[in-house]
C-alpha cells in the first residue's frame, strides 16, 4: 500500500476524515523508517490542532466490565454531542500477538456510532513502544476533532502507570468482592486513580457494591490523607444498566473545572511532557547503545566485569557513556 502524501494526510486528519485518520495512525504504528519519518512530519504539522480533548484513562482487571462500560459511557457522551475516540494500551497484545482491548466487537453500539472512533491497541513492541504509539495516536485523534479520548487498559502490570502518564483523568473500575474488598487493592492503582467506580452495581449486587464503595472510600482517605487538591471520589455504577454513568461524567467535568482554575490541569500535562521527553531520551540512549551485535557483546563483557568485581560500576558506566561521546 502506497503511503498517502503528507499534505493529504494532514488535511484529511484535520477535516476528520476517518479513512485518512486511520492511515495516519497506521503510519505512526509502522516499524518502517520511511513511515516513521512521514508520521513525524504529519504529527509536527498537526501539533497546533492537538490538546483539545479531555483525556481519560479507564482501567480495571479483565472481566471488570471495561468494554461494556465504555460502550455505554461513550454512547452517553456522543448522544450529548461529543465526539469520542477510544484507544487501548494492552501490554499483553505484544506477547500474544492479538489485542484484547479496544476490539470493536466488544463495543457494539460505539462501533456503529458515527461520532465515535475505536482503535485497538498496537500489537507490536514493548510496553514503552506501545505507549509511544498510543500517545501519538491520541494526538492525531485530537487533531481530527475528537473532544473526549478514552484510553482503555488492563489494571495489571505497568500499563496503568504508562496510561496515567498520558491522560488528564484516570478512572479505575473495581468490583465488589465477597467481603474481601480491600485485598485486591493494588497500591499503585490507588495512587494514580482520580476516581474509583465500583462497577456492576445492579441486581443482587447493589448492596455489596455500596459496601465496597464505603470501604474503598475509607482506604483512599487513609492512604492519601487530607492531601491538598483533588480528592478522588468513589462511586458505584453499572455499565449494563447505565446507572451512575452521568454522575461519573459530571465528576470528570468538575475535575477539569477545578483543576483548571487551580492551574493544575495544564501543569499536569506539562509535567507529563517533560517526563515523556526524558523517557524518550532514555529509550533512545539504550537502543543506540545496543544498536549492533558488537555493541551488545561489549556491553555484556562489561556487565561480566562489573559482576566479577574486575571493574567498578562507576568506571564501567563512564566507559559506556564515552561510547556515546558523553562523559
Ligand atoms: P472487560 O474484560 O473488563 O472488558 O469486561 P466486559 O465488559 O467484557 O464484561 C465482562 C463480563 O461482565 C461480561 O459477561 C459482561 O456481560 C459482564 N458485565 C459487564 N458489565 C456489567 C455490568 O454493569 N453489570 C453486570 N451485572 N454484568 C456486567
């Protein structure tokens, strides 16, 4: 497939043309150097058109009801006139070769919705690579006029940290368990959550969900104390019945309003950009250091020398940096 011309891509994405948006995303995801160059040119031109969406991360363990929730939540938003893009960051997809998240068949209503766009997780590369592609895809979606971007991820491993680094608001979906609500709490998740929602609060599950809500609220309070600024709310909801979804959206809007007024909304994005810069530098340095088989062999020898005590770590690090022309 021949790549479209740069100007056509830029104009197409700006005009919200779905086919050209998809082509641009494919370029961003491509491993071919020529595609990468073109993708960077397109992104560079579109940068002034980005930044306009509310970026929302949504995570939870498999089976918590993410796709059902996003289908219903996204539909609520498109019915209110929003344009919603759904992206996925799925660290398991690069291992299994198949993406579990962001699959259109899991979001039947949104998949047919002209105001929504669903993009499954890129399937190749490390989590860092997947995250980088997703960040750039997010920018393309903003340039295409989507004003809400939902980034779905599983609440396992490192992906929640990676996703929290690219969104404005991080919603964690939880389930009410059988009396052991707090056992499943992962500290890392609570630290990045801007809101917790106890999902599947419907039918026989309503009471248990209410109880879990109180327990989680208490745990969050203990953990975060009376920290200044945004206190993550805890709420019950049901992706199936739609209960609680409008309230969750209202909290997101309240968050944006309060944090913007306090100057923290923009600051969070700025901090993310700076950390992103350094993670790209780190990644670039490491991949340059390991660029050739000879380099990799030299590094392995150096590691062995450090391990045996023949060389100190400090001296070895200086030698590694010297190969980059750095001291
Ligand atoms: P995901 O793996 O997190 O994307 O979860 P799914 O959305 O695929 O849902 C997993 C299972 O839970 C499916 O069998 C759904 O029908 C069910 N489910 C999802 N949301 C709800 C809900 O709000 N209430 C109830 N009772 N079941 C739900």
